[in-house]
C-alpha cells in the first residue's frame, strides 16, 4: 500500500475490507469482512428493477492526538432506518450499525489519512434488495455493505466559491423521496446537474417541486445563507434531505450567537443574502459565488465570507479533535 495522501481526491479506491450483512428469513446475519468488492446476485434482483437501494455517507478523522473520531454515526444510522422505512425495506438496528462502522474502520486503520493532510476516511454504507422478482413488491432479501474510502481535503489550495445554477427540473416529487437517501434521487439529479455543468456551474440548485418558488437544496448538499443582519437561514421543505452537516451547523451558528431560521426561503430572497453556501459531509461548506436563475444572476463575495469561514473552522475543528466537542457529536474509535 502506497497512498499519496496529498494527492487524494474523492474517488473510489479499494481498501483492505468492507463489511457485509445479509437479511434473510426475517433476520440479519452477523457481519463478515470481505476483501473483494464483487457481489453475486440475481439479475432479477429488486434493486436493479424497482430501486430498493439506499445509502449513507459519513466521515472519520484522525486527530492530532492520534485518536480517530467518527462524526455523528448515530445520525446516519437513524437516517438509514428512515430511508429504509420509506421504501418498505428491512431496517438495520442503530447499535449494530455503529458496531459495524467501528469494525470496518479498525480493519482499515492504515487507510485513514494522517492528521495534517486535511484528509479523512469516507464511510459509505449501501443497502439493496436482492430478491429475484418480476412483480413489483418489497424485497424479502437485502444486503448491507459498509465500505470505506480515504478522501483528500475537498479544497486543495484553499476554499474557492463555486457557481450554481437553478434547475428547471426537479430531483424529487413534492411528497416523494426527497427526504431520504435513495439511489433514485441521485439518478434523477444527474441530467439537471449536467445542464448546470455545461453552463459552467459546479452545482445545480433545486427549487421546491410543488411551486418552484422556494429554495430546496443542491444536488448533493443542503443550502444555507447568512443574512446581512447575521442570521443563519436554511430551507424548511418536505422534499430535501435532512443533512447532518446542516443540523450541526445550525447548532454551531446558535452557539456563535447567530439567530437560526429554518423556514421556506423564497427565491427572491437570493438578492439580499450576505453569504450563501452548500453544506454536506463531502464538502463541509462550499461558498457559492454566483447563482444563475433564468436571465438573473445573484452575486456573493468572491472569497468565503467571514461567517461561513468561522462555521467551517468550528465544525472541522470539532471533527479533528482540536475544538471541544461540547455536544458529544464525535465517537472515538
Ligand atoms: C441531496 C443531499 N442533500 C444534502 C446532503 C448533505 O447531507 P449530510 O450533511 O448528512 O452529508 C447530501 C449528502 O449526503 C445529499 O446527497
């Protein structure tokens, strides 16, 4: 193994092992470590045709003190359960999930980027129905695989704002699957994201699918803004993923003395914000420099704004064990 930590991006790479569980005859198996990424299943598997496939994403960080901290895995365990419930899949118990994350990390310790490289290890659980079936119904058999991938710092050479484009398309239906992390939501966001990329924007921003008047979220992250009177505002909507990063940032913002508002955000408000950002596990915070909406362009600072910077430093400080974790978010390995 010869990983060049400084060159790591956010791409799949095999590690020593992944842990797998099978649900069959109404119960989950014990976890087993595999050192292959292949799986054998029927081509009639439910997940391939009818889309019973959900996943999660979280990170663990090596601190200056040498300890490895997993960031809020209990939240990911619960979100996975809610995704499964929504798609009528078997659910995986929270405690067993956390044990499994620890087991796979312990077997892959040497794949966790060292402190100081800005990297982390990304943990990707994926669960899918494997019952062979042609009629549409819920699968009886499932696989849960938890893999880990070393990830570099998202921003090499400093945080730079990205441009976003408001999509004419929706990623989820008004009372559909927007609140869960199912594979289909991401398939649906690929085409609108391509349109945004073709227009020179790194990300697509989705409006609420019912009225197209309110901000929902980006394709892979939540939306937040800082108002000119120092409020942290983020959308309330029945079609966005409850981001664990956003939830944490709301708490940090309140700790820093900002008023936090979670409420519908009309698209016209984009003209008034002091700072706009995207937040999520992979990016932490990405400042947004411009938002294109039809023939309108909303502009924000060309460097990360002071409030976004403070939020970024605080959350990453907690993740690397440099700032006191007073809300008990991190779980030491
Ligand atoms: C659609 C979407 N919204 C928001 C997020 C951010 O969620 P989290 O902060 O839990 O990573 C993600 C990434 O997981 C996402 O895919």
